C-alpha cells in the first residue's frame, strides 16, 4: 500500500516537474496546470517553513492544513528505498520551507513583534482552513470512546504545553566546543521530532529548552555573514547550525517512521488525535502571544487576516487527493 501511494504521488510530481524538459512541451492549458501546481506546492512549503519558526505555531499542523502531511511523511520514510521519487515529492516543499525560514522570517518576526494579534489571526486562519481536509479523510468514522479519547488527549496536550513556562533564557549566542555540539545535536533531534507532530510547536519546545534565541539569531547571522562574506562569523554559525541540522534530520526520520505506522495501523484514531491538536492550536497561539491591549481596529484587522489565512489554506488544500 505504501509503495503504491508513493508511486501515485511521485508520478504526479514527476509530471509537474518534467514538463520543463519535455519535447514537445505540453501546450496550452495543460502546461499552465503544471506550472500552477508547482507554484502551489512551493507556496505550501513556504507556509510550513514560516510556521516552524513561530513559537506556538506548528509546522506539522500547517502541513496537515495544506493537505500534504501524509504525503510528506510517506516520502520521508521511503526516502532511501524510493530515492528519486521521494526527492521529486519533497523538493518543492523543502525549497519553499527554506525560503520561508531564510527570507520571510525577518518579515514575520517584525509583524509578530509589532502586530501580534493581527499576525496570529492569519496563522489561526491558515490552520482552521485545513479542517475540511481532515474531516474529509475521516469520512465514515464513528464517534466512540477510542476516537473521542484520542481527540481529547491531544487537545489537552497542545493546550497544556502552551501554559508551561515557555520563557527562554536571555542567551542569544553560544561558544563552540564538544559539549555544546552534543547539546545542539540533541536539541535538534527533539525540536525536529516535535516540529512534524501536528499541533506541537517545535519553536515553543526550543524556547522551553532555552535554545530558540540562539538558533534564530544564528540563522540571521549566517545569512548576513553570507551576504557580506564575513568568514569568521560564517564559520562560527556553521559550527552552531551544522550539529543542530544533523540532529533535525535524524529526528525527522525517526518520528516519521512512527507516524507512518500509526497512519497504517490506526488511521481514524490518528486523524482524531491530529484534529484535537489542530483545534487546540489557536488556544496555544493566543496564549503565547499574550493580548495586553485590544482595540476595535486591531480586532477588525485580525478578523480580516483570519479570513485571508482561512481562504489561502482552504484553496491550497481543497484539491489534495485522499
């Protein structure tokens, strides 16, 4: 079943990408469809990447809302066995996520600092807009104790995490030595595992561990040093980001295997748990940003950004297959 799923998804991805090298190329409307599909998958990757760096927002939840979560999990777990096919599936999402993390993180950090409620409204809209996709995939599910317990347990998990002490330390830099390399490696493993679990914010976990500021600043310093060819700073940030990145890759591989097993053995229960995580995510986001002062214009703009986020999520995810 897994091989058939990967083959089906990869075949579609191959058609989306290979039109660039086809002779004669697809003409007219068909070529336009290919281009639009590539752009849509890339945009989904950008949203997933941005979500992964915002405390309280889950990249896994965003992938579910975009309707591509199980597709990404299957590609990750089958990466070695179906290397070329998995690369074709993952490439637009990975490139989009890198753009989201590297380029748009500055913009999102600015809007979160200056307009937290309005920005959070957009993220909540993006998350809620994907609920129809989950409901569609749960078609025929019965309300029983097992499914209800899964929903409630994971709803309480994500909302409970939001009320933990998430205040990180003031550290924004770290000295490179054997001890810190190991620390960064294990922090990367833990953070990546939580990043791909829907409803669980990897950034929030990193804040709890006290490494969020270090990693975010390292990314910013790395990009600045790369642009300005500052080799001293560049090498230092590579020393921070490389062990963290290796840990991230290993953590994703391990947790993806577990999630794939759950989708195979207990699909309805798994989707109920994911739905609980999604429903609880807006509470976690609002708790994390805090609302010290609320004005009518801010509320109106928040409603608008929520609607925009909802529409984007719904339109990007509605054509995803079962």
